[in-house]
């Protein structure tokens, strides 16, 4: 294969267009298809590697965000419990003790239900698609179609 590429270089440097086209016409179709298959295999491997890299980066970013949210959730939960307790004590002067405890419990249950529905909705439509890889594959598909039509 190395000798063919040096021959092609020699053809490119010291021959006319007519000589080049007849030399290219001499290359067997099987060799051209072999080269095309090798090029497509290499392209596919690179696209898969790009998809893997994009996915790893996306997962790493999600992991970092999840850790941050969990670390913020612990003190937020403790604060919420203390706030509910303070509201219960404040309402204890106005309402019976059971009703004073029930008011913050109902409010917190409504807030957590709303947050649960929003979270579940977001989980159903993740944005974990490797956009760059998809775009590259679409471009490669168009290129291949054009190349196959031209040959």
C-alpha cells in the first residue's frame, strides 16, 4: 500500500490530468471499496469514541450536580423541620395543638408533592443525547450518499 501511495504522489507531481485520470481508472474497484470500507470503519470508531466521551462528560456533570443538591438538601431538611416546629408552636396559641401541627404538615406535603411531580417530569425527558456525535453522523450520512451517487 505504501508503494501505491508513493506512485500516486509521483503521478500527482509529474503527470498531466489525462495521465492521472487513466492511472486512477487502472485502480481496481475492489481496492477502492476496500479503502472506502476502511475509511468508514475508522470514521465509525471515531464517532463512537466521541459519543463515549460526550456521555462520560455529561454523566460527570450530572454526578457533580447531584452531589451538590444532596449536600444542600440535608441542612434544608433540618431547617424545614425547625420551621415547621416554630409554626406549630406559634399556632398553638390560636388553634388546638393537633390543628397547629396539622397546618404546617399539610403545607409541606403540598410543596413536596409539587416538587415530586416536577422532578418526575424532568426524569422522563433527559437531555443525555450526545448532540455533537448525532450531528456528525448526520453529516457523514449525507456525505456518503453524495459519494455513492457520484461513483
